[in-house]
C-alpha cells in the first residue's frame, strides 16, 4: 500500500501547546458545512470557528487563511479513496472510478472542490497547494494500481523512471479528468455501465468499444 500522510498546514517555527486531533477534525467538518451553506465568497474564518466551537486564533495557528483551510478540508475527503485488489486491472479501475464519482456526488465535496478550483484560476499559489495537497497525493493510487497490474503480468514493467512517472501522471489526468467532467460539468451519472465502458476505452482503446 502506498502512503498518503496528511498534509501539514501549520506553519513551522511556532511553539506552544500541541495540536488537537479532535479540534482539527471539528474544524475541517465545520469548514465543509459552512461551504455548503454559505459558498466560497461568504465563508469566513470566523464562521468556521463559531461552527467548530473554537477560537479564531486556533484556526490561524493551523492555517494561514481560508484557501489553505478549505483545501485541507477537501483533501481529507479525497484521502478516503482506496484501491482494494479486485482481481484484475479492469476491475480495479472500474472500482476506483465508481468510488471517485460517489465522492464527488457528496455536496460538501462538490462545493469545496468547485470553489477552490474556481478561486485558483486567479491564484498561482493556490493552484500549487491543490496540486500538492490533493492531486499529487492521489497519484499514489495510480502507482499502487500499476504495480499490482505489473505483478499480475497485465502491464509491462518500465525501465525508464522518467517515462514511468510521465505515464502515471497521464493515467491520473485521464481518469480524474473524465470523472470530474462527467459528474461536475456534464452533471451525468457515473454508473457501473459508464464505468465499464470508460475503463474498456482506457485499457483497450477506441476499437474495443461496441454498440450498446
């Protein structure tokens, strides 16, 4: 299993009492609830502090501002994604596609993700934080799935490390991009039939698709 340690939001160099895991959980849950209720533009650190029943200074000891807080709140949700061994590469991919789509259907995930992506179009630092806290961390699933498929003999081993890394990036972009577009842009369902057709196309190419 690949390891995806939680992102560290607290700024280095600070001293004082250690962070409370319970407080972190309450804050992140309050952030997601506030986003659903208020939207990005109306959400404030004060709103989150009140909902989480902590002092606003507690938030600022952990996060520099709203952007960092919201990204960590949604990153925790994406860390719920797993890649259990379903016996084949086809089944593994179909499973994670369905799991990802189900996650995106949750109001708190959908609202938070769309808000930070929209805000990041005007903020390069925010785009970088999305990459490090969400995108790069979830690429671990691609590496895990590829290694498993190679061990089964379903995929060849790659000798060139740079080429392997580029391929992993591309695989992630294709899967994540397709599911996000389907659920959040087209607002169409990702059911078992769609997941199977998408996975067939991904693994076998256009000529593998049949009518129906």
